[in-house]
C-alpha cells in the first residue's frame, strides 16, 4: 500500500538524523581539541565514544532503507495482510478468508481471526490524516467485499 514503511519517515528518524549531524560536528570539535590542546582526558574519550551512538543509529537506519526485509511494514492487498511490528521481529501474514472481525480505531487496526488469534497493528507512525483515511477506506471496501464484520471506534 505504501512504498516505505507506513509511507513516511517517522519523527524519531528525523530526530535521529539531526542527532547524527550534531554527532559529526562534535567529533570534529573533539578531534580539533585533541590535536590543538594535545591533552588526553578520560572524560573526553567517554564523550567521544558516547557521541558515536547517534551516528551509529543513523547508519543502521540507512542500512535498513537498503534492506527493507528487516523494517516494520504494513501491506494490505486483496489477498490479505502482511506486517512486521518492529526491527528483526517476526513477520505476520494472513489471508482475508481467515479474518472474522476487523476493528478500526484512530490509532490501531485489530484483526480477529477465525481460529481465535488476534493481531493489532499500531498506526501511530502515520501522521498524515489523508493516509489514515485511505487505509480505513481500503479496509472498509475489502471487508465489505469479503463479508467481514467491521467495528469502527473513535479511541
């Protein structure tokens, strides 16, 4: 349904990018201090190593962009639903024929399967109202076509 996970980059990823840029600037300043002052302190070493964290997380994010099999995602098709809730977590998939009830709320989708399993997919990372409405409309159309009970809540 979307070309990227949930179709957008989350605000956390944007913050991570800013922190990575600040980390690179801090590295430059620390390197200058080390060369110019020629003084080696354990506190400076700790700060230097700690500042590698945002940059490392940013590099992992870039790697995930090129290896989408590990990303969280939500794919809704005419055949069924496939989703992964987080990094390196198991991917779940099921066909529409297995779904008994569909619960649509403002922040989550709930699928109750005929075998008693329940699946919930949070939509908190989708912060565009048009995309949320598109997801809801698609699900309502598919559920109506497949004869699935729908419950729409406002929480």
